[in-house]
C-alpha cells in the first residue's frame, strides 16, 4: 500500500464515519471531502469541482423539476383517486393496487413523493373501511422504493450511474435497461405483502392523514369551520393582554385567525402580540364557545363584514395538512420554539402525532418526522410553508393568483423528455430539455423550479464524485478490489456478485444510497475487471442494491411513514429483513444473467 492509497482510504473512512454518525449534514460532509482531496493534492482543483458540472447533477436537478411539474399539474392526484376506487373494499386488493400504482409512479418521480401522494387517500380509506393502517402503509412505502428501480431516473443511485460509468470509460445504460429487474422486484414485493402481510405486519388501527380537500379535512378530523367576529370593547379585560395570556387556545379551544386594527390585518397573530381596545378579532371554532369567550371578556359582536368573509373557508383561506418530512430542520422542535405563527402567518388547528390527536394548545409538543399538522390560513402562505424541506404539503391547494394547472402540457413535456432518451440522446440533455419545457410552457414558474431542487442531494453527489476519481487514480480501488476478490476466493462468479450486492445493501443502511453508489461503483468496476466479470453489470447491481433499504427506518420513505403507521424499529427488522432477502434473491440472479 502506498502513502497515496492510504490517504485516499483515510478519506473514505472519514466519509463513512461522518455519514454513519450524522455529526454533520450529508452535503456538508461531501463538500468537506471534496476540499480535503484537493488540498491534499489527491485530485486537481478541476477534478475536485468536476462533480458540479457532471451529467449526474444535471440529471437529478432535471428530474426534481420535472417531478414537481407533474405533481403541480395535478396528474398524479387524478391518478390516485381511481386507483383507490379499484380496491373494491378489500384490504388485500387495496394493498396490491396501491403498491403497484405507487411503484409505477416512482419510476419517474422521487420515491418519497410517490409515497406522500397516496398517504392521505390511503389512510382515509383505512379509517372508513376499518382496515389497520399499519398493514397498508409499509407495503406502500416499500413499493415506492422498489419502483425506483424501474427506470434509470427512478432513484438517485441509478441517475448517477451513467455518469460514473462514463468517467471510467464505459458505455451508458438506456433509460429502460434496468426495467426487467425493476419489474421483477416490484412484483416480488407486492406478492410478498399480498400473501404474508396480514401475518407479519402489526395491526394497530391508528391512521395518520385525513383528506385531499377542505370538505374531507373538516369531516375526517371533525373540524369547526365557523368564523365569528368580535371587537375588543372599552373596558374589556383583554386589553393589554397577550394572545397567549388571553387563553384563547388553552381555555376556550378557539383559534385566533386574524386581528384588524385601523384597517390593517394581522394574520395568525403571534402569541406575544398585545390585544388592544378597538381591535377586531376573527375566531375559528364552535360558535357557542366563541359566545362564552366574548361574554366572559366583554367583547362586542361585529356584524358580517368583508373582513370576516375573507376569513371563512373559500374566501382565500383554507384548511390544509402538512407532514413533517425526514430530516426536517424543525424535527424535535415545538411550535413555540420555531415560532410557527410568526414565521408562516398560519394558524395551527390540530396535530396528529402517531395515534395521538392534539387540539387546542399543543404549542410545546415536539414535532417528529411523520407527524401531521392541520393548519388554517391563506393558501399562498400554506403553499410557501409546504416547501418539502421543513414541511411537505399533502393537501392539494392552488393559490388564486397562480397559473392554472396544465396537465396536458406537463404530460407532453414529460413524454418529450422520455422520447429523447429513448431516441438515444444524452440523458442529462433530454431531462434538462423536459424541465425547461415545463417552465417555458407555464406548468411551473422558475422560482418554483428552484424550490423543487433538493440542493443537499445535489451537493452530496457533486462532492463525492471527486472521491471516486481519487480512488481510481491512486490505485486505492484496485487495492481494495484485490482484497475483496481474495476474500471471496476462486469460487463461482455468482458468489462475487452476491458479495457486491450485500456490500451495497449494507452501505446503504448507514449512509445515503447516493453516497454508497458513488463510493462503491469505482471499486466494483475494478473488481469486475480483475475477476473477469462485466464491470458495467456489477456497477448496475451496485446501484440497484443501494435501494435495498428496508431493514432500518433510515430511508426517507420509511422515516416518513414510521409515525403515521405506528411502526417500531423491530417491525422493520422483521418485515424489512425478509424483504431484503427477497430483493437480493431477485436482483442478483437477474443482473447476473442479463448483464454479465
């Protein structure tokens, strides 16, 4: 082993430790490794920053924009409703139909988006039909992950695969090259849950999310949509108190939607806002409770006005559900700590935390991934709040001042991008053209396109690509590959494929599957060359098995569903462990016989 190889392996070990311990965000770790490689002279400055201009980065940005355009157009929501109706009231059929649909949709959009799409409708159906939601959500999530193996744009590992192959001088895979493997994996997962799901999955009956529109939300969660208006009269004891001191939430179970003073309206007033004489209050909640509150504090009822009309559902204000996504910056924080009203100008109405429903004052309840927050506010504020980083909006809303949904244009842009790829055009050029067409045709705006991009993933990929270059240039990949081949021994090449698949699976359990792919592909290419196996096939097997993340709730989709489904880690170990073995038993022989 040379000093250079030792340094590169040290960088690799540092990356694995930081990813596993989560001491820093994954994108920060990737940027750190990128700069350390350059400062240590293991790669040139040009190579260090080559990842930012790589085809993988362009492709994944484009896929995120196209996925947002498809979702924004309403195509996926229109598909969800008839899919749910096909279940016919049967739990087994519901699991199978929803799993297949989620898997097929996730072939062209992010896995977590496909799972979140069906989450509200599935949990509502589970409540109405009295099905245990825990026996439905895990199959839905696993199917969304499996569906990411259907095309080369279905998951992060497969998106970056061609770029990694190109760097090593190998030809690229086509968009649907991996489809036979993906179809077999999806079919295996659906069949597994259809036959054995009732025996293996827990039977807790709580459900998470509730509906797709205002009426569904009001009915599902028994929300009051009554808005009452009162004025702080002279002599009222509310004058001088803060909103929190008035006990509007804690004692009266009312929500203060807005207050108007001298013509200026403050939406969802902050808890420390002072009430004053002459202010007009818009209260959401039971009319009798509002009347008792007014009588207790000497408030004057105000007649119907434009102010109150604007506060009512349909007057620019709506109910909506938002879910706390995995790795949200507010995870672990309470509404009080994050200052939700002050930050977003929306009123929190209800919190669904697993099997617990919080109403009234839940300001100090910590938010966790999978918790669902029901809010009431202006549609524009809610949409801005649901940016998928802090909260993910799962109630379809469209601001009154926004462009109309354009499903045909979105479908045409998407089909055009796929057609270009099938015709042999470069993947990154085809996808970016489709994304730009979405913007030019008005499906989404340029600002929304920027917000759709998960920049953490972008910098994760860009920062780790130089590590792959250093592994290859220094000889570290060849040195490790020799050790792996020696450890496996001179047996059948199939055993080496199985070892690579297990290695990719293990790496993806403790770090991002994208990071695992970037680190392992250069290594398995050298292993393949040394063992007489097709390096492209081993690289594809690595990218596919990087999605074999079922044993722990570390994958984003699993983390999203663990709270709504009421799952524990032991559930993933039991059910996901079997799914992991099924995945390996299908993926390894198929990739071996099709691509080796």
